[in-house]
């Protein structure tokens, strides 16, 4: 099935507007205030933050595609928060490593902005570099290093990325859990994990977490004028920091173990926004 974003002449913002209109029509909710992308280990948060008003299969929305993991249905949910605010939850992201290009990678964020969302909460799973972090530790993203050598922005639009990850929302998060640490997230292209030498490079560059998402999405969110919050679940120590090889299975298991705890934490933070 072809995706309208594949046409190089298509305007990605127009397709995001079409997607937002389809979401409004299918959910019956005209506007959303907050959007969330739930990555590895964070999915349960959707059940805790409020009442799901509508759930839509993402493939029915222009520009979205079926998830790469077989048997997985990507849903877009509209949730009514106790505060009366509306949250749009994007259940599956298109990763840059899938090779569909950066427009497809950031379409969820652009669609969220087109639904009216002013806050974009990006969550992910990552490998950690600070060796005192134990697997299962949630970390606030304070900044990022984008090692994809790509950008979601096309043309001469010199978007400022100072304070990309909202200080206000990080401080608000720490009123819920004062022990929350923060770190610099480094996006690699993936899908392979890093070599130990690459992890050492990241350490010297000032990075603390390695992963395969979020930075490109955060840039697109800023371009769209949204306030960004980033939350990473450190599921494993990065390659070479941990002495044993990385296993996708173990990474998923660590995410599952931490999921109820970190989802409850995120729900508590969202209740305060
Ligand atoms: I979960 O160690 C998870 N995602 N690049 N490296 C990269 N991505 C990850 C890792 C990791 N753990």
C-alpha cells in the first residue's frame, strides 16, 4: 500500500493536516492539547492517564503505516484527562531505521501539532552510559545529540534548539519524583546496537543515553512550535559498559519489568501539566 508521504512532491504539513482531520472525524474530538509517543516500556501509561474516548487503527489515518512488528496493531487513542484536557496517544512510531525517510519518521509529531497539541511528550527505551544507573531507571532527557546526519526540516529554516527539552516540564516532573535524574540522549540510526568504541565516543561527547528515536521527532516538534518533554527508560547498560552482549529479548524484559512503575510515574506527571 502506498503512503502519500512517499510522493516527493507532497507537502508533509498538508498530509499532517489531512491526518489531523481524519483523527477528529474518527474520534469525535476536534482538538487535542497534549500528545504522547509511547516507546519501549511506556505503553501502559495510556491506560493510566485518563479515559480512552476513542481508539483508531493508525493505518486508517493518512501518512501512517502498519507497524513493522508482526501481529502488532498501531493504535491512535484519544484520552480525556481528569483535568478536562485531551491527550492524543500515538501507539507505535515509525523508526528512522526502517528506511522510509525522515518525513515518515516525524509524521506522528506533525499530525499531533495539527490536532492542536501544544505539548509533545516523547518516550523511549535506551542504553545507559552512566554506570550507576541500573536497568529500569527512567531518565529525563535534558538535551540530545543527533547522530543520524539527517533533519526533519527541509529548506533554509534555521530552527533554534536551545532548551529543546522544556525546563519547565523537567522541573514539574521532579515535583512528582525528586530522585529523577536527567541525561543527554544520543540518537543513532540503528537498527544495530553500538560498538563499545562508539559508546566510548558518546561518553567523550557528553552523551548519557543511546537510542534509535526521539531526536528527529523532537526537532520536528520544535519546528511546529510545541513544548517538548523527553523521557527515556534505560533498559540496559550500553554496549561495552555492560560486559555481556546486548540481547533484544533482555532489553524487552527489562522494559516489561519497569513498565507499571514508570507508566504510573508518567501518569502522575501528566496529571500535573
Ligand atoms: I531499549 O543500547 C535500547 N534501545 N542504540 N542502544 C541503542 N538503542 C537502544 C539501546 C541501546 N537499548
